[in-house]
């Protein structure tokens, strides 16, 4: 499409008009010039697009094991039976980063529940609380070792550790990395008949934060 504009004729007519008409004519003339420049012009156009863009979150997950081989969200890591005063026992637990997000801090909380098993004739004269067990008061946790370092500042009764936060790890535990934890438990040699045939159930809650 092509429009021919006689600019000479327009300019002559513009000079003959009044001032107001000259202004209107000037505006029309300018628009016609711009329009004439636009008509017939050819513009290339291209489009680029990006699709399928995705944002996803990583998995934050820890599991525990008693042997460092098979890991679980919930598993028993020890069972110590028929302890006698003076016994020192050890058991291990392993914590693994099962997610793909690094773990910065790992703590454990220990909860205990004492049970009074069958009250034996030897225990009965000494046990002043026949409906409540005393074993956790006679057991000492001498150490909780993480990579060979004891995270406990001192030996403590199992009953005293109940409900307290015990920090195991601080740093950057990467995906699939494991930290070994060793517990050293001692049955006080001064324990008396009051804790004979008693039983203590221990729950270890492992808490990890990013």
C-alpha cells in the first residue's frame, strides 16, 4: 500500500491559513508525515520463550541404626538384660543423613520409664516404693561418644538425663554421611536390693535441624 502526499501543495495552503488554522494544519501535516513513513515499512519479528521451568524443595530426612548397615525411622538399638551392680555396658547407635539437604545440628532427648517387676523376697524389705521401679536411679551414663569425643561433661544418672537435650553434632552432615554414637552405661556397684528385678524402658528421640 502506498499513499502519495503532495507536501508542496499542503505547505502553500498552510501559509494562506489563519494562525489557528495554521496550527491545526501543522498538526495534520505532522501526522501525515509520520503516517506516510510508517506505511510501507517492513518489520521483522521473532519470539523466544522458556517453558518447563521448575522449582522444587529438597528432602530433609535422618534415620538411625544399631549396626550401621540398615537404617530406620523407628527401631530398637539396644537391650541390656540381667545387669548386676558394677556392670559396665556399651551399645552403639548410628545416625545417617538420608535426605539431600545437609544437616547442621543433631541432638537426642532421653526419656525413661521405670517398672517394678515381680517383687522378690530379697527386694521386698528394702523397697519402700513397691509400685514404682528404681533402676534408672541406679544406672549411670558415663559417656556418650560421637566420633570418639564424649559429649557429656560428666557422668550422670539415667534418671537425671531424662528429658534433657544432649547435643551430638554441629557442623554439616552431608547426604549419606553417618555419625556413630556410643553409649557407656554403668550399674552402680553401690546399688541395693531396692532395684532388684526392676526394669527401665528407654526412649531415645533423635532431633535434627537444617
